[in-house]
C-alpha cells in the first residue's frame, strides 16, 4: 500500500503489541519534527508573567499565603505583577494599598527587585517584580 501511494511505511511504536506502523512521507515528518523542536512548539510553554491579587484590607495570613506563591513564581524565573484591587470606599484611601505593596516588596526583596513601582490605574494599583538572577538558582532548590 505504501509503495502504491509513493510513501514510506514508518514504524511509530515498536514496543507496542502489535507494533504500530503508519504510511507517511518520512522526509516531511522529520522536517516537521525538527521545525517543532526549533520553535519550541513540541513542549508546553508557561506564561512568564504571573499575577498576585491582593486587596487593601487583606489579612496577614492571606497575604502570607500569596507571598509563598509569589516566591515560587520568582524562583521559577517568572515576573510577578502584584495587583491591588480597590472596591467602593477603599478608593478614598490609596495609602492602604501602598502599605500592602510595601509589605510585599519587603517580604520578597531577597528574591526579587521592583521593576516598576506601585501606581494607580483606575480601581487597580499595579506593581511589577522581577526575579534576581543570582538568587533564582538557589531559590529553586529550596
């Protein structure tokens, strides 16, 4: 059948019982496989920007849990965007949001640096943290 179609008979899975074979153009298959490896389409790619959402009136325990997650993201080499979302009357007191952002920076200063400081954009206050290059390898081991 492969010769009639001018294609190749390729053994896909030799260890399976019975062995799995496929009729295909082997040169085209190898070309597509090399191209996939080169562009990285063969493996899953994770986002390089992670987000931590906090609130101006966040509890210390909740903030601590989010900081643990942020530390994991930074150890993996991802950038972290910290977003503080304001609701209702909380907008009247942006200093509470700035205080939470300061707490985040002080807790993560050993593994991250502030790439862009906290600033208000409507109802959201955002800040960007980037991992420190020399700490990234050691933090991943922990």
